[in-house]
C-alpha cells in the first residue's frame, strides 16, 4: 500500500532506517557536488529528511539516488551528468515552498522532482508552476492533487483511490457459498486512506451486505472503542482504512480480545511493512490478512528485479523488504529520463507537452502514461496476503495474473 | 453502550491518575506543568526500553520507572521551577515547562525515532468476560493500578503528617509557612510525586495506545481540560472529571461518531465554565489574578 | 519602562525605528531572490501577529495560548469564500485580496463569544481555556465538511510569475505589521491601554478604582484578533492551500507567546524584535541543520535560558543594563567631581 500519509504520525518504514544511514554516507561520495554549472543536469528535490514524514522521505532519497547512480553509469542524460540537489523540508508545507523556490531561483536546477506526501506536493507544484517547471512525482496521489487541475503535475503512481479495485472485484465475484455475507467498512479520515475504502465500498456495492461504515479521526491513538463497535457487528469481512502498523495491530488486538475473527480482512496500510508488522501482531495472527499495493520487492517485472538486486547489493536487506517508496522515486527518475530523451531537451515546456501526449514509458512500477490531469491510470494495483501461518507474503489479486496465487479463505481464528 | 461505559471508566481512571499529579502540582505551587504530557510519554518510553532491552515486565518495571520519574521531577523543580517568582509566575511556568517539554520531545525523537510504538506483552491480547462483555486484562490491570496508586496518594494526603502539610499548602501557602511548614520542601516533593505518577500512567497509556513523542500534545490538552473542569487544584475534581470526561468521550464515539468524540470533551468544558468559572469542585471563587 | 530609560533611549530608538523602516520598505529591491523574499513575508506575518497578541496579552497579563483560533478563522474564512465564489481570476488581478479585511472581521466576530466565556475566569485558568478552545476549533476544521476536512482547502491558483509573486505579499504583510505596531502604540498611550495595564498589575484594585474590567478585557481581546485574522487570510492566499493542522497549529500559539516573552512581554518593541529574530532564525536553522529534533532541543534550550535569565525579555534586559551603566557613569562622574 502506498503510504501517502497525511496525518500526524509517521508511517513505520523502520526497516529502511538502518540502510538509510549507509545511504547518506555513501551518497555524499557517490554524487559529485554541483560546483561547476553548465555541464551537469541539476535536479531539484525537497524531501522530508526530518519530522513526521522522515522515514518515507529518507526512503525516497535512496530511490532518487539509486536512479541517479544508474543513469550516470549509463552515460547520463543527453550525454550530460545528472546531479541531485536535495533539500530538507522538515515535513512543513511552508518550508517545502521555500525549498523549491531556492532550488529553481538560487541553485538554478533544470528539473524538479516531487517531495514526499500529497500534503507537500500540492503547494510545491503550485510554486514550481510559477516558473513553468514540471512536477514529476510519485508520492502525491490523493484526490486533492488532481482536483487542483494543475497543468504541470505528473504522478507516476496509480492514484490511491484505485488501490483496492482488484480486491473489490475478487470478493464480489466469489461464489455465493464462499462469499462473505456481510461486510464492515471502517476507516481513518486521512484524506489518502478514506478514498481507498470509499472506492472499495462503491465497487463492492450491494454484492455484499454492508453492516456498518465508521470513520474515525486520523489523530486518534486509542482505537479500542472503535474496534469494539466493529467487533460487535460480527461481519464476515472487514475493510480497514489503517494508516500504519499500530492502527491495524490495535484493531486486530481488540478483535482478538472480543473473540471475533472476520473471514476476510484487508487493511490499507500496515500489513505491507514486513517484519515490523509480524513483530507487532505475531505471525499466527498475521495469517490471512490482506493489503493492496502497487509494487513490491518480489515483483516479476524485469526492470524492477534489476533495481531491487542493485538496491540489496548497495544497502543490504532482502528483496521482499524493499520499501515501495524506493520504486516510486526510481520511477519518477525513469519517467523524467524518458521525457528528456524523447524531447532531446531539458526545456520544461517541451517536457510537459510530451508527458501530456499519452506516450507510454516502461518503469520499475510498470507502465506510466498520463491523462489530462496528470494521473497514471495505466498502472495496475495488486492485493497481497500473508499466508502459511504468516510466513509468506504473496500476491493474490488480480485474479488471473500469472503471479497471483489462490487466496487463503477463510482467515484462521486468532491465536492459532 | 455498556461497552463504552466500561471502557470509559477503566481508561478514565488512568487519566484521573495523571491529572491528579497535574492538579497537585498546580495546587501547591501555582505552576501549570505543560510538560506533564511529555513526562507521561517519557514514562511510557522508559517501560518500553526496559522491556525491549532487559525483558522486564511492564508492571515490574514500574519499580524502576516510578522512582526514576520522581527523581526527574525533583531535578526539574530544583533546576528550573524553583527560580520562578513574582506576579507572572504562573504564566512563566507554562513557558518554562513548555520549553522543557520541547527539549524532551527532541531527545525522545532522536532516541526512539518518530515511528509510533505500542507496549505489548503476552497478556495484552487476552481478555475475560463479564456480563457478556469482554474486558481485556491490560485495561483491567491498568484500572487496578490506578486505583491502588490513587488510594495510596489519598492515604498519604489525608492520613499522614506530611500529607497534612501538603493539604495546608494547597489551601494557603503563606498561612502554611506561618505555622512552620517548610513550603519549599513540600513543593519539591509534591512536584516529584506529581511527575512520578506519570510513570504508571505512561505505562498503561503506552500499553493501550500507540504513541510517539508528539502524542504528548494530545495528552496534555486532555489533562489540562480535566483539571480545569474539576477545578484547578482540586484532587476530587481531577478524579471525577477524569473518569467522567473519558467515559463521555467513549459514549459519544459509540452513539454518534468517533470523529466527534474528542470534541465532546472540549464542549463540556466550555459549557461548564460558562456556568461555573471555577470548575466543578473549585473552591476559590472566580476572583481575578 | 521607567521614564529615565525612555529619555536615554529616545533618540537612538527613533534612529533604529527609522533605519528598520527604510530597510523593510526597500527589502524586495535589494533582495530579489524569491526564496529570501518569502522568509521576509513570514517574518513580517509573525511581527504583525506577535505585536497584536501583545497588545492584549502583554498589556493585560492574560496569556492567550489560542491565538491560532483567530489565525485559522481568518485563513478558513478567506479560503471558504474564495473557493465558493471563484473570484474572476484574470491574470494580473486577484480579487481575493479584498477578502483579507473580511478575514480579520471574522476573527473578531468569533473572538466575542470566546472572550465572553474565557475571560470570566482567573488568569491561569484563562490560559488553559484558550488551549481547550483552540483544540475545539482544530477539531472542527479537521472533521467538518465545510472546511474540507483533513484534505484542507485549495484556493484558486493565482497565475503570477515567480519573480513577482512574493512582492505584493511582502508589502501587505509589511502594511499589517505597521498597522499592528501603530495600533499597539496608540492603545498603550490611551486611557484604555492604561486600564489594561492596571488589570495586569492588580485586577481587583483596578476594579476598585472603577475600571470596567470585563468590558476592557473583552475589547482588548477582540481587537487583537483582527490583525491575527488578517494575517491568517494572507497566509492562506500565499500558500494557496490550507490544512487544518497548519493553520490551527499549537506551535503557532506557543511561538507567538515565546516571541513576546523573548523580546519583552508587554513592551512595544519586544514582540517586533522577538518575531524578527526568532522567525528568521528558525527558517535559517531549518535550512541549515534540517534536523527537526535537534532544532527542538536548541529552541527549547534557548527558550529556557531566556526565561530564566532574562525573565522580562531582551528589551527590558538591555534597558536595565544600559540604565545601570549610565547610573554608574553618573555616580563615577559625581565621585570624580567630588574628588576634584
């Protein structure tokens, strides 16, 4: 699941933290400092290297740096070297605007890539729009981004609202015998979580009887009373709009305390966090839990496999543990490179025009192609599930995809 | 409904414990300790650290964390708060304790990162059934802990000599000094006690909520609301308002929507204060300054 | 604050005011970089807010930790009207700017009932109530539908080029700051200002002397909301997008109070100095060290130092030192005279 987080807490991308330390050290030596103007192509980026979004900001930094290293190893862009100019915005929408202004007007960057999170993407996109720059980004997929209808926004990742579409399709099409009889929707009012659950609810429609729809505030930390309410409804299926591991772990805990096990359970964020999720809920309880995602480390896409292998070589860890942020950032670079190569220039007006032309680029996240408002609807979302007593995390949707395996149904009772 | 009521009373007692520390500090020293929220989180992180690195059980760990927080309180009081005097003392105390809370927040962010954590043990997933309602052990044990500590505190206040001098200082500092009470010593120890209860409150909070350092903002706004509603400096007020407010919050969440439950908290405060500016149990009238 | 110190400082102080004025007026000419111009705009927004806050809290002693209620109300009022009316956004014109005074008025209207409730209680209870009311407003902004909820509101895009964009904002913020400073100076010299100061010294005595305490406090509180509300409106226009937790920001409440205490609580120059120093250095530090946690520790440490060692703020501290020195000089001169 994309972690286009809005709220007051940070998403647990703890697994990245250690690798990030290494990245920051090696990065300074890997990317030459842009003292010489003219020759290199400078790319300006503001990232949240501290504050609420720092875990993801640091992961994004790694993804951008990995891309820059690769493109330079392949001879750069238009024969020119690519250098990244990264500034920290401490997750503040005021600072992020200052940073992009500085990147363009003081540092004279040629291109701009997006910051982390939708929250910061919109003000930054407006700021660079005043300079006629394109804002190519991978972490700003909330509805508000596209409602603004800015001509310079290009989000390479599938808009968040569509994340649960394959799940909705699968669950609605189950034979009557195995299909859940009732379903409960409960979601944080985080602007990038609620749309996912709302879209799933719309797509499932009347094929499963909805027994409840509860919205809880994104700043809540005590979820027990809300989870209790859900448990009392005793629905066969639960669609949870969680924002991180603690949210879903609290719900699972409360369900277990109330001796209620849904047959099907999917959550927007948390189960995708690998070991930190298993550590919080226990492998046995994780079994059967589903989560949507647009990308993951074991993806069969050859471009993706190449990037993952490089990432693991450079930063350590396992392929399955690679954060989706890395791929999102890498895809931004690939998309920009395609535009620069196709237009043979770093003229932002030409780049914007090309990106709007409907041209398709193959990237680590799959295909990228933009509509009028900068959405990439060509990408497909997947659903993953923890299986075999929580020991494996596998792709189960879309049904029919060559990498999808059968869904484990129903979910085992808690504590087994 | 029944669920929400039980949840409210169980959780509310823990808030009452934390608020009692806050109101005690205010009553004796006229200091509004805005850092109470971060001290609760500090207490929670201490339990977290002991469990993670030394495998010490959450409840057993209190034997270490409570005295630790007591000492932290005394150091803070001696270093910073004892220096405050003059007519702006209360206003200044808010700023000083706020600054302290910023520093602790920064340190906690560096030490533990900003990722949310929650305290987990073998018994946090277990529950027992009463009248058809499942009650998690951790909530019940937290409730018992709060009751035990509150009873201990009340016993100390109402049955011991030292307690009598605290109560005298609560009522009137200068009169207490006149009858030979060492107000300075009483103040320091009171501050220590007020902070020490956050170790227990923090442990239970951390076992029932996900937290990071910035959770302290949410906590302190609730705690302040509770003591203002109960009447600042009133021990009974903190107890009653703590339980009542949290129960009300849970009821609103169950009946209406969780989105508005926190709001109920503040609305009640504003309504009550429009009729009783001194709070529910406030003894002093609404005199100025 | 005594008359001797003002007489000693009257001439240099005037010089400093004039110099600051010229520097501030010409800033966009010698600093053409939009990034630094933006820092200038934010610094001025805080100068205006801190001065306005001090005009009530500093003079009356009622520390308001809910100034963001006015700021957020201003920002939301302007944004909601702009979003619903879609002012004709012809290039070069931006009719939303006319909504700024309206944002200030809305903040005043909201301040009336809050003041009626919150000002009935004692001074330290007032602090806590302002915090509670602040959180109530933040919650409404986060959860209501007319505010756009957690997604906030996007204002119509103002199609100005980057090289020009900040300049009008800069001068508006400057105008607001000057307005706030003049208003604060006028209040301080008026009968009404004296009544506020009397309340700060001893409210019971002020009441005994016939000051209509309730009315005076409410008037001061509502007046101070005006400029803060306008500043909130300006901020919304400048950002083009507002989120509940950034316009109803507890750090805003605290920053404003800190700026005033840092500079000099209840003085005229203090808030200006405090806001100018703290806001610009904050922006600088964030860019330089880009470590939020380290910044918190530095900021908190500085804050503690100032409160404990210069409890009346820098302005008063400098004045006292200067007075001590001149007293010593006079004493030394007198001693020298008697020796001769």
